[in-house]
């Protein structure tokens, strides 16, 4: 089911928000936070900024009434443990940010939390739950490596015909827990180690943290 992006919905379901960030994001991060409060049509609980230790980001969180979270509290690994080096650039921090998003369920007591990139500013109203269904924002563009990693992790091909890599997504903790359990049961290790191991380190973008479960019967908004 597809809804026009121009129609405005509102939801009474309260959600928390997680933004992984580093100091280079300080140029856009204040506007990202403001856009969440104005454009996300849910009651907002905590807005959590997950970052390496940074006095500048902590100061911004105080000004914007957000919660600063040291990324070391979220996962027992750092980017030094990932070792994701392509021929041109080090992608360890990029992959770590994706793992932090997936681990964000440990930071909230709510069932749903929104993850959004620190350089993504919303300019239109957004709602992520309509009539009990999750709204996934999607696009036609993707990378073949995402699908190969998906199959390596889960043993099946993705059933979705579109890419859900839109730089923001609402996560349902109950479904996310089942996804992690399936990965761990298949690979006999923690879900984040499985992702690190199965990601092609020769590829510039070898993994996407934004899956969509076909069993969720999503409402897709484009």
C-alpha cells in the first residue's frame, strides 16, 4: 500500500530517536535535531546522540535538550575491531555507525525507535506508523553487495523489490530482536561479529543496516 508523501498523518505512538554522529557532523546535526522535532509527526521521547567522547557534541546536546551517549556504552567493540579498509578509504567507522543503530534498542524502553543519519535534514512531515503498519521510505537505487551480504547472513534472498536505504528508518525492537537471534543462531556468534565477518571488506559499501521484513506487511511510502 502506497501513500502520497504530500499527505500528512499524525500518530499518537511515542518514539525515541537515535542519531549516530561524530564531530564532522556538527555542521548539520543541529538542523537534523530541529527537523525531527518539527517534521516527525509522533510524540518524541528521547533524542539520543551516540558519539565518541566529544565535548563539542556534548555541549550541543545540552543546548538542544538531547541525550548524549558515549558509543562505548552501546557495543563492546570499537572501529579498531572492525578493520574495514578498502583500496581508497577506511570504512570501519562507517560500519560501526550502522551497528550502533542496530544496537540502539538497548538504549530505549519504547518498542519503536527512529534512526536517522546526522546529515539528513527532514523538510517534509513524516509519520512512521499508520493503521498499525510501519511506513518504510524507499528508493529504486541500491547496491548489489547489500543483497549478497543479506543472503550470507540469513541464508535467503531478500524478498523486497525496492531498497529501504533512505538514511532513516523506524525500528521495531521486537522484530529487530528476532532478526539478531536468527543471525546468531545461523552463525554461532554475536550478531555484530557475524555482520563484520560477512561484509565484503573490498567493497566501498558492503552492508546496509536498513532491512525490511516481509512479514511486517509494511506500508511503503516513496
